[in-house]
């Protein structure tokens, strides 16, 4: 049995857990809840095994020693690690807050992310490392960044749920904000799904995003398709905005109070922020210093990390200001994670820089 | 209102800089403006940025927008006057904000915890009450032992009907936030030291060459104060692929004619001498030297004797123990054989160095064949001897990034202290604990516990529960609250 067997197992477990968690929400029977937790833990264990096995496979193949061979070198592996951190974070919250309702939100993200990796035909090959990437600082940098990203992802979902729960009027700015953000996320996912269906591409994700992303919709050469895409985007955002109360009604069933959501948002950021500072910014700078002789060069990736850092600093200080607690800082936490996504994907794939996994030329 | 009027202009400026409102405005401004610099290519040629701008604003507007943004410093914005200005405002903000608050915080840390009345203790969210049998003097040890076992030391205060035990822990953790803020200044100071007293240069050093200077980005000569020599450069690949595994330069530092330091540097392992660091940055072939390099061979005779030789293109050599000889007739830095069996050069780097050797026996031409550095199976001759091609030397240069930054240690110091500060700020808390023991009418003792924590109350509550159960266990009393 190799790593991909266990990856497959964990994907199925998370999708199953999602179904059980939703059933639990509907019937509120504690046996169902316990089953959901057990299935999630089983998925988590099998994913852990898969990561360890892949680590070993990589180490055997590259002959570079165990530490250097951590499976965190490409988009595929880092997404898997992200999902792992997310589930770990979720399980901790479930035990601490004794509330399972969240599972229905988090396990779909995990299961779909893993399934998405499979469907997209992302390159799963184990690739050897170019010289600049052979660094223990880089390894620590990547691991800690992803732990922080997972914490920020949690704060993002609780932040959005907080906004959904606390907004009343459709004309309120926080309401418009969450409806638009939610709508755009749906649109982007849908547009990518359309891309896959249209091109059925089996290429690396880097190539996919550079050369195919949105080509079937927003960047379609045909003007009609383009206009249709924009129209459906407006329509989806409008529907989210118009029927937001349905979402609110669902979340209200969860038994989560806005205060609890606010606290989880703060706690996740309070954990993510120092880890991101040390691992994301400082270890990244030390690595750059060792590899290139400059600890800070304002390349787009570094700058976006700094922007992310400033947004979360804004969040932490905003909470201390009168009138900012609550909805306003929840908006900031949502914006913060959008910046995280851009730092992670956008910079590598849309803007290119030193970091575009800078091989020496 | 009355007070506001009395404020002088200086007070107003102080208040402006002491406010968190300014801090979050600056966070937002710095974050937003930074985005521009990630879209426009910094310190790049105008054409590229005009092209980027025309994607946003159209062809016709792009040049004039370029001119405006150029004037505003957007083409090198992280060094522009206004961005530096934002950073300065930010630093002043941190300093004044800390100065404003530190005295109060210092008092909170230093001043002894006051004793509180029972009513005051009961107002805390964290409070417990236990009844113990016996007079306060009798149960005192039970209570103090429990406090100690929970990890607190205490001060004892004698009161009318009993005692009060006052404890606190982690009062210094209140400084964590200030350490974090102060560290930002340390990091900025380190960066400034680097800008004014350091340099950043580049040096392309051919194998076998010596240099006493590097070159700045603007082409200025930067004297090093010693000589550096590149003894050798090599690229190692993964297996048979062209994917590089390691770039390695063997460097020597020469001072007053003596070699004082030698090191083989790789990408993540630079060489440092007298505060100047040499990083492996890139490499290349020197085309005018391509035919003039030195081939290094190790020839192993059929009876196992090895001999190292150095040759140039066109040179001939004898193979000991046989009457064979060879002559180097051709060379390729990156040899590939096409499907027709034709040899050709596929890259302008030394990806696959190969020599074509013409072999003769007793003066008679026998055959010629390619010998490849990366393919040991081409080294073995059918007659028994081996011709090992170890290197083609003297035609590559190593590209070194040369840097001096006396501020880097200050920056790292700031990085360490900011990490410590943040971890203290988020994971430690200032906890205060009061335990009153009071005699009641029935010759029993009421134990009243009150506690506060500036952070993470849930974790502290667990501790307090443990304390209460420890006290209760000794005597089998009961808990309320
Ligand atoms: C990027 C720079 C900064 C970082 C990383 C930073 C970090 C922090 C952190 C982590 C906290 C603790 C927050 C919490 O416990 O929730 C904090 C609190 C605080 N920060 Fe900052 N800060 C920065 C800049 C500033 C600036 C410019 C000011 C100037 C007004 C400021 C003023 C404060 C104040 C007054 C507190 C509250 C301190 C207390 O609770 O006693 N910070 N900061």
C-alpha cells in the first residue's frame, strides 16, 4: 500500500464525514455526532499515514536525507498539508468548544479540496529539488506558513459566519460585503469547474492557472461567452445577496452564538499571527538571506506576505478600538484570508517574482 | 470639554501619535500602497511598465499615467520619499504610543496586589466559595499548601476574622506587547544600518581567476580589501536529467599573498570573510575561452595504474602499459546525439561536456569516440584501459552575489525579540489570585477564591477549579459558586 492509497482513503473519509455531520445537524442525535467525529479522525489518521509514506518515498527516491525530503515542495503537496492542518485545527476546536456543528462546514472544504486535487489531475509526481530549495529554513518556513494559513482559514470561515449571523438588512455594508465575497468565491469555483469540463486538461496546476484559467468563461475569445460569464457572475452575487437569509437560517440551526464565532476568529488569528510572523516572514527572510544574500528584497511574494501581516495587525488593533469590535473587524478577518490566498496562489501564478521558485539562470 | 480646551498644540500632536487610530490607518495605507509595487515592476525599464499599465488603462492613457506614477516614485516605490515617510510615521507612532502607555503598565506590573474585600472578590467572574470544618488557623495550612501546589506563591495578610492570601503570576508578560513593538524599531534600525554601511554587488569570476573587487548594480567598483579566487566550478545534476541538483564553487581567499581561507560554496551555504559574504548566484560559459580550456583526465592502464593528465584541444597523450595513444579532436559543452546518430551541442551551458578522442595503436589510426563526463560507461575502452574525463576546466565562470551588511545581526536580533514578544503577548497572561479564609458562626471556615486574568480566562478557570478541589479534598468540604 502506498501513499496514494491512503490519500484516497482520507478523501473518502472526509466526504463521508461531511454527509454524517450534515445528518447530525438535521437529527441532532449524539450517536451520529460521535460517528462523524470518528470518521473524521479515521480520515485524519489515514492522511497522516499518507503524508509520512510520501515523505519516505521522496526520501528514498531523492537520496537527500529525511529532513530535506519533506513532501512540501509543490502545489499538490502543500494543498494536502493545508487540508491536514485544517482538519487538525477543526478537531481541536470540536474538543475545546464541544460543538460539532462546524464539522458540516469544514469537512466539505477538506474533502472537496482533496477531490479537487484528484479531478484536476494536478501533478502528483515527486520532483527533486532545485538547489535554492534545499534548505531547512525553507522547510520550517513552509510548514509554519501552512499552519498559520490553516488558522487563518478557520478565522475566515468563522468571520464570514459571524457576518452572516449578525447582519439584518440587505442594505447594510457588512451584509453586502459578505454576500459579495461569498458570491465571488462561488463564481470562481464554478468558473474553474467549467474550465476543467471544457478543456479536460491534465496538466500541472501552474500551467492550468497560467494558460487555461477562466479561458472557458471570463477570458473566452467569444464575446458572447464572455458577456454570459459576467452576467452569471452578477446573477450569482445577486442571488446570494437576495437569499442570504436562507444561509443565515441554516447557520442559526448550528447552535453557535456570534460571541463564540468572534472568539474563535480572534483565537485563530492569535495563534496564526505569531506563527506567521516567525515562520512566514522571519524564516522566509533567513532563507532568502542564505540563498540570495538579501533578507528582504520587496519581491511580490514577500510584499504580499507583509501585506497579509499588516491586515492581521489591523485586525488585532482594530479590536481594541471603540466601535470597531464585531462586524468591522470580522470584515478585516475575511479580507485577511483573501490576502493569504493571493500570497499563496496569486503571486506564484499571476505575478511572477524571485519566488516563482527562482531557479538560477 | 474643559480639559480639551487646555490642550496645547504639542499635546494634540502627542495625542495624534499616541492613538491606535493612527496605527490602523497606517496599517491600511502601507498595505494598500504596497500592492501597487507588486504589480508594477520595480526598477525596471519603462516599456515593460507601460505595457502593464495599458492592460489596466488602455494604450492611449498608459504613457501619461506612467509619467505621473514615475514622478510619484511608483517605479521604485519602496524607496520613495512618501513610502519611507509612512514608515517613519509608523515608527513615531510606535514610540509615542508605547511611551504614553508604558508608565501605567509598569505600575501595574510593579505595584503589589491590593487586598480585597469579600464583596469585591465575589464580583469577579472567576470566584469560588468552599466551607471547611474548623477555625481559620487550623485550615490555613491546607489552603496554603493547595495554593502552592497550584503553582502560585503568595503573600499572607492577617485580617479580622482570618487571613487573605494574595498571589500573582506573569505580571511581566504585560511587557510582551511592548517588546514586540520595540522590536519593529530594532528591525528598521538594522535595515538602515545595512543601507548606509553595507553594499550589494556582483562578481563573475572565471575558473582560475582572481579579483580584488566586486561591482555594484550601477557598475561601480567596490574594493574588497583582499583577493578572491575561483579554483573550480561545477554543476551536479539529478541522475541523467538536466535538472540541477547542486551548484558548487571552490573559492580561496588570498590576503598578502597567502591563502587564508578556502571553502566550497553552494546555493544555501555562502562564504563569509571580513564581513563580506559571497553567495552562489549564477554561472555561465565564457564563449571566447570555449576552445582554450584544460581537459582533466585520469587514465587507468590495463594493470590498474592511474595517472592524471591535463590537456588542451588538439593535444595527444599516451596510455601507459599499452602502445595506444589518443588525441583530442573535438569538444562539446552539451553533447546530444540526434536520431540519425549525429552529434550536436544542445545547450550553451556545460550540461553534458564531451570530448571526441581519436585513438591510435602503434601510430596507426584505430577509431574515434566521444567520452562524456557524466557517463562513466563511455570511459572504458575495449582494449582494457579507462579514460576518465573528470573536468573541462577554465571555461566557466561562477556568478557570485557579494554583500556586506553590518545591520543584518541587528535585524535578526529584532526578529528574535519580536518572536519572543509575540509569543508572550498571545500565550502568556497576567493572573491574580486572592484567597480569603474567614471564620463563620458555626466554627467553620469559609474559603473565598477570586481571580482575574488579562488573557485566556478559560485556561485559568481550570486552574482555579483544581485549586478548589485540592482544598476541598483535604477536608471533604463543599464548593459553591
Ligand atoms: C506591524 C506593527 C505592529 C505589530 C506586529 C503589533 C502587534 C501587536 C500585538 C500582537 C498586540 C497584542 C494584541 C492582542 O493581544 O490582541 C498589540 C497591542 C497593541 N498595539 Fe501593536 N503592533 C504593531 C504596531 C502598533 C502601532 C504602530 C501602535 C501605535 C499606536 C500599536 C499600539 C498597540 C497598543 C496600544 C496595543 C495594546 C497594548 C496593551 O494591550 O497594553 N501597535 N500590538
